[in-house]
């Protein structure tokens, strides 16, 4: 077994170093923050045979691309994924057995990305919905709260968005219908107190955060303070159809602040989903849910490798059909 230690300014950079040298099969043994301004230390291990396979996979001098791989490449190119990410996915695309291309494509996606629904089984679990301006955080907060209420769970709702005009009023409309008391948090400490109080009586707690500029360090520092103070799982809300490079940089900034999940929105209003996938990969974020509708009571569901493969293929095929009709 090969064991390596990586030191970098951020966890994201350390993960990049690990993935580049040891590949996706590496097992993370430990992580350690080295104190203010000193970065992080990450230790990982990998079996030598796995390392050799990863090396051969990436450095095959005579690659052969099957018809199925070509079809997948066309699909991923249509969705505007970064070229490096396309090549990485194609490395894991194997010729479909029994002509089941969907399952074969999904298997490759499952290797490259992490999928897991939001863990709502623990009583008192809190989720912090965060993201850049216009991502749809308040609507998603309302959707999650509505879904929980309709399933018979007792829900707590907190608004930390005391800046945007109308943000609280929008949540009040949801809480009036659902008969939930809306609490307002004006500081990280205030948020922590609210969460601890709600944990005593609520099954699930949802926190609507203000918009944060990922390219403004003071915003990211403020978000980090909230995440460290709150006993909650931070979820990045990101719309589909945005520039992949911008999405990657946004995800990296939020991941460095402590975000671990990515919830994709506006999949019904976009044709290309490369930005969302590039963001999840760049920030090492787990894809958890996807919003397919603006309707507050529907269009939100867990996403997995199979549903993502189906969505990518369907979107590109529909676009191809429309193009042929026009021509």
C-alpha cells in the first residue's frame, strides 16, 4: 500500500493534488487544518495494483473510442462540460452489455461524481441553504419545508437573510400556509441558538441564508463563520444553464467555506447542465437533489447516476430533434 501526505493552502487544492497523483481510488486516511493561514494537511492511501490500473487508464498511448463512447462524448460536449471532465468521464465509459447504454453511462457518472440524497432521517437535522444571488435559495427552502410537512414531519424554519428586500416576506407566505413559525437569525451566534432550540421539538430544520458573493473574500469569511457556528449541513444551491468555468470557481469558493452538498435548480428552464456538473466536480460536492419546477409542492427530487444519465441523454436528443426540424 502506498501512503502519501499532501499540504496545500486549501482542502480543495489538497484534494486536487491527491486526485492528480493517486487517482479516484485513493482512500483518505486523515485531514488536518494547520491553523490560521497555514493551510491543510491530507493523508491518503492506495493499493499499488489500483495505482497501476489508474496509471494505465490515463496513459494508454493507443486509445480506441467505441461508437458508444463517441455518442457519450457528443452528449457531454452538447452540455458544455469542460474538456478535461469529458475525458475523465469517457475513461470510465465501457461498451454497454445487452445494449443497455443508459446503465453503462450511469456507471461512468457514478464513478466520477458523488450522489447522495439529503440525510433527513436524523431527528433535528438542520440544513443550511446557501449560494450566490439569484440561485433560488428561498424557493428551495420553501420546497424542502413543504415536502417535509406533507410527509408529516414537524419543521423548523429560520431566515438569516436580513439583507434582501422581500426575502422574509416570501418565506412568511410559505410559513403561513404550512403553519410554521419563522425565526430570524441576525448573527452566527443567534443562528446557533435558534437551531439548538428547534432541535428539541422539530424533525427537520431549514435555514435560508443571504446571498454570498463567492469572489468576495469578506462574504466567504462571513459564510464560514455561520457554518462553524451552526450545527447544520451546508448545501450549495446552484442553477443550471450557467457558465461552467464560473460555476467551477463558485463551487470551489463555497466548498472552501465548508459546503458539502450541491442542489441543482432550474433544470426545467435550461438545456445544458455542464455548469452544475463542473461545479460538483471542482468543489468535490455531493449531488443531492434537483429542482424541475417552480411549483412549490413539486419538482424536487433526489438525483442519482441513472436519473442524471437519463436527463443528459434526453436533453441532448430533444435538442437534436429540434435542430433537425428547423433545418
